């Protein structure tokens, strides 16, 4: 195999201009072309290359082209992102809690904390944590009927306290505390 020779790493600089023009033609961007030529040289220099002909530039162009297509395939597999709108300040975040809701929540939780311990425990177990009556009864070590009574009385006291303090709290059902 007389035609075989090793690619001379020192001679790669002779082909930079030609590779750069080819890369620019592939990419369409000067910056991307520079990166592509650099990556091509990095791949070629990682290990010794044996060529069957004297055509170094032909080999380098093939490596450049293969590197380009490999990068494009890899980029196509990555998730694509879309730029954010310039009107971000005008977009409404419907999941955001309004300041009024925060004040109402603070007042609500303050009133819950002020309840007698037995009533507070039942209310927290059912309405805040979301336990079933049976699970709350087991957790608090009382009968299920006791939980029902304490929960009813806790809700009534809470409603009276909130009405007396004139804090407007919208009623969202028994599980509304868990979502705040």
C-alpha cells in the first residue's frame, strides 16, 4: 500500500481558507463556519489519520461535511425553544395570587390558629391536610363522630370570627384551605 500516507497535522493550516469557504457555504453564517472548521480540525487531530490518496483537502472536506451533518442531527434532537414575547409585562399570570387573597389568607390562618386546640386540630386535619374523617379520627385518636362535631363547631366559630372582623373571604368549599 504505497499510496497510503499519514495526514500531516502541521499541514492542516494550508487548508484553512478552503475549509472555511466550504463551511460558510454549508452554514450560511460566518460565525458558524468558524466553529465548524474548528470542530473539524479537533476531530482530525484526535487520532492519527491514514489516507489512501494524496488528496488531503478532499478528506478534510468530507470530515467537514460529516461534522456539519452530525451537528445538525444532534441539534434537531434537542428540544426547540421559542423566544419570549416582548409584551411580557402585559401577560396575565392567572396562577398568581392577588395581594387581596394573601391578606385574606393571612387573616384566615390567624383565625384558625386562634381556635381551641381540639377544634383547630380537626379543622386542620380535614380542611387543610385533606384527610378523610376516618383518617383524621385515627390521627387524633378520637371517634369519627367526635371529629364531625369538632369540625362543625370549628367551621362555625371560624365563620363567626371572620364575619366579626369584617374580613371578606370568599367561600371556596371545605378544601379551600389546602389550596392556599
